[in-house]
C-alpha cells in the first residue's frame, strides 16, 4: 500500500469528527454556466469544514476533447510523474498533456504537481474488454502500483479539482472561474476517521461518476472487500471512495436504475419490508441477499453525478441533511437551504426529501416546476 506520510496535512490531524458541506447545481436543459454561484454557495457553509479538504466536479468543461478520457493526476515526486507518463504512452494514445493551471493562493501550501492528459484507447489494447473497463483497470494499476502518483479524475468531458483547503480556496487555486459546465458539485470536508490529504478530498471519481458525501460509512471494510472481487482497489484511504466504485459497479456494469441502487445502498428496514406487498417484498429481500455487502451503514447524504444526471439521497433516517431546490430548469441539492437561497432567492420550490429516496435531475427529463409538486416531499424524478 502506498505511503501517505508525504502528503500535505497542515493540521497534522489523523481523526477529526464533525460535519461536511455538499452542494450540487445542474441545468437540466444542458446550458453551461460558470462556477461562480456554486463557489459562493459552498463558501456560505464554510463553518461546516476545517480546511482539510475541498473540491469540485464539473461536467461539460472540455468540449474540445469531449470524446477523450481526461485523466487528472496528482504527483508527489518527479519520479512518479516520469513513471506514469511512460505507462500512459504504453497503454494509451496520448492526444494532449499539460499541467493543470493554478495560481498562488496563500492558504494552499505544499500542493502536489497536478497534470491532465487527454487519452484515447486503441481497440487492440482492450483484449475483449470494453474501453471503460480497460480504463478502470489502468486507473487501479496506477493508484496501487506506481509510487507518488494518483489518478483522481478519469472521465470524458468532465473533471475533478480537489485538495487540502476550504473549497473556495481550492476554487481560487485551480482558477475555476475559467471553466463552464452544465453540472457542478462541490464539497467542504471535515474528515471523519480518515486523514486529510489531497487525494482524500472529495469528490471521488471513476470514469465520469463522481460522489460527494457528508457522513461516515462504518461499513467501509465489508464494502471494500466486496468491491475488490470486481477489480476495484481503494487507494485514497477514506470511506467515501467505496461509494464511487459501488455506483460504477451497480449503475454502469450491472445496468441498475438509481431507484434500485438506492434500495441497495440505503435499504428499507426489515420491519418495513414485511409490511410491503408480496411482490415488492420479494424484490427487496432479493436485493438484500445479493448485494447485502454494499449496504452503506452509518449516517450519510450523497450527491452522485455523471453525464446527464445529478442524484441526491440520504440514509433511511436522514441523519445527515439534504435540501432540494428547483428554479425553472435548474436543480439544486445542498446541505443547507441557506446556500441555495444565497444564489437563487426566488426558488419555485424547496423541500426536504424522504430518507433513502433519490432525487434525480436529468437532461432527458428537463425540470418543469408544476411537475415537482409531490405530496409529502417524497420520491421524485425530475
């Protein structure tokens, strides 16, 4: 396993327990917009973090390389960079490489070197695999076998920017004002039981799937062991990483819809299952039996994103907060309603969703305000 002793953590903490802030903003009409509002929104929840982690995921920001895999890689040494670049030239067709633009930011100290690479997979290299599965295997190979290097973003026409700092500081450091996208998510971290370091900041990513998370996954051990059977290896040393890989496994590889995935990750209590109609009981029992090792135990709110969708849901008893807002075609998901109201004071609607039930914003189903009126604020597909 890689040695994390060289990564940056200015506070020296190895265990800090408190809240996190999460925020998501998606224009379901597909219009791209700058990140100014999402930076303001996540900064409004500054008190929920401690500067040990902040980050953003942006979708639609690389239109000139929309069909290529965009790898964002952090390096802790020049030797790691040299080894990874030799690996990339052997395993991919490299179209373009450059250092990710940054600017001096007083609060950001001892950052790693961050580069981005736009890559194509040659069909003959896949050896019968899909290109996506080939890329996942190569990401795992870099993250577990090459010292001082971590692939932390690997999707097409999307990217993750993250590090040690408050999210507004990370936004300044990576000059996020120069990017536009139709979907943005953000996270301000207060690490729970895991060290604060650059690779351990949120969002977590594989291919174009990203996850930001508020809470604690106490089932991390069994979740991780289950995912290892499918070739996923957790190298970022924090509990949230298992959620990103579980989503990729369930939604991409097993082709399950989010409504089913939510019932796997945040299943109904056995007592509640017994009160359901017989056909539904059978489905829920089967999911618990087949995917029981992916149940997420502990308090959580997560925002999942991939191209075309943004999804938010909580644990069954809502031990971490989630507020939903809608304004025209724009969907907002946030830890606090105040952050949404800051950037959009005149919402069409705001509500708190039912625990365990997903809120889904989709390019395929643009938001229509009158369609989001749901009795009791329950499950909704936007």
